[in-house]
C-alpha cells in the first residue's frame, strides 16, 4: 500500500492517545497534581506506542509489541520522569472565582429515569464542581436536595465542600418526579439564611415532573430567589424549565447528556480556569512534550543519530508546537473541560504529532533517497529482533 506509512502514523497517534486516555479518564476526579501528570503520561505513552507498534498490528506480528514492552520498559519510566519535569514547568490551570458570594442549593432529580450511567455522571459532575469551589477558596454556601417520590435534604447550606461530596456519593435513582416538593424544600433552606447575599437554586432534571400546574403556580410566588434550570437528555419538559428560569430571574441550560453538566455548573458558579503561564511558556512546554515522544520513538525504532535528528525528532518538535497553538486557541485540555472535549483534544494531539513525524520522514527520504528508504522500512517494517 503506497500510503501505508501515512496511515500508520495518522492512526497510531490518534488511536494510542484515545485508548490510553480512556484508561486514565475514570481516575480523573481522584487526583490533583498527580492526576494531571498521569493524564499527560498516559497520553504520551499511548501516542509513542501507537506510532511504534501499529506496524506490528498491521502486519499481524504481535510478538514485536511484547518485545518492545519487555526490552524498553525502563525508557517508559524515563518518559514519565521527563513528562513530570514538563508538567512542573508548565503548571496546571489556575482556578478563578468571581468575587460575588452566593447562597446556592443544588436540587437534583434522582427519579428512576436517572438510573445507571446518568446518576453516576451526575454525582461525578457535582463532586467536581464542589472540588473546584474548594480549590478556588470560595466562601459560597451550598446546600443539596434530591427529589424523586420523596424529598431528601442531603446537606443544609455549608462551605464544607468535602462533607457535601461524601454525602452525594450515596445518591441513587428510584421512584417518581416530585419536583414541586423539591423546590419548596430548597426555598425553605435558602429562606433560613439571615444574610442578604444572592440566593439561587440550581435545578437539574431529565424528565417530566408530576403536578406540573402546581409547579407553575408555586414558581410564580417565589421572591428573592433565582432558580436556574438544567435539562438533561431529550425527554425533559423544556417549556417548564424555561418558564421556571425566566419567572425567577434565573437561566436555563440544555445539557444533551449528563457529561456536559460540569461545564454548566462551572458557568453558573462563576468559575473559570486560566493558565498561570505566559503564552510563550505554553508553546515551549507542548513543544517539549512532542520532542520527548519523538525521541523515544526514534530510539524504539533503533534509528541512527542522523535519522533521529533529521527525520523523527523535528517531526515531534513541530507537532508539539502546532498542538500548542491549537490548545492556546481552544483551551480544550484542562481539568475544567468536560470528558468529551478532553478526549477529542488528545486525539487531535495524536493526529498532529503522527502526521508531523510522517511528513518529516518523507522530507528526509527526498533529501537522502537511499538512507530514507532504509528508514521507512525500519519504522514501517518488521525489524524488531
């Protein structure tokens, strides 16, 4: 196949980044600085192994993969150490919170329609939102109420966010959708506050509530409390949620799925994540990231010094630099981004680095035809003994 090497590098980088990101993503909420390092390490490892081992998969020579993993495990450790240095240099995004203090109640639909993945992701989004509030040193007071057939007050207003996170982990989905009682209980909690700071309810629901007319009538009596609403999925009563938000001065947010909730919570909470570094450090940091990957690829493929310096490493440098431009423009990779954006961003990173290395190899082939053919056979062939 004429473009077999191009396909190998294009798919290898993307598939490797995606697979290894999928491995580490479920752990994301349980780590701080270590989490950021683990994400970078796994993605870099995925791209490296994807670009190096896909040739064996394409040629049904799986023993080559085992050989590489067994012989070069020490270099994988060195990759992790180098990325740790990179992360220390780059830093993590800084969490910023607007200065407006608010009393807020999270009102969560835990009816039967939220069973399974939906309730798990809802808990994860709430947990991450509260964790960001804690890290931003927010003094917002947050309460949490759930509603299904019954109304349950998980936590009255507090800024002890870790305690609220622990309580939300016990949420499960079951029963009907008694939204009215949930709103009433949330209002009672907020009215119990003696402060004059703004009060808001964030209502999350994925279905159609019981007693719709009673909900409409009650909402029109609410004073001094905003109710912002989030509709999850595609079966909720959009008109009702929009009416509740408009009537009380809140905002309505559609969320196609529960995975998008973190971004909505972040917007409602006045939270933003910004890089603490000047743009030139971001460029340099991601360029270093690409160079580390390409250097290890060159070694795993037993490239000569000339091949590494002229063909492989420049591709990684260019790929890392181009990726940094993409990340500066989109700010898609951050712990504040939702999971789907992180996944897409890392796939794009793998595509850019793989394509860039392929193009620099082709350039080397044109300038050094005899050596270039040998190099292409080595990175795309079966020489692993």
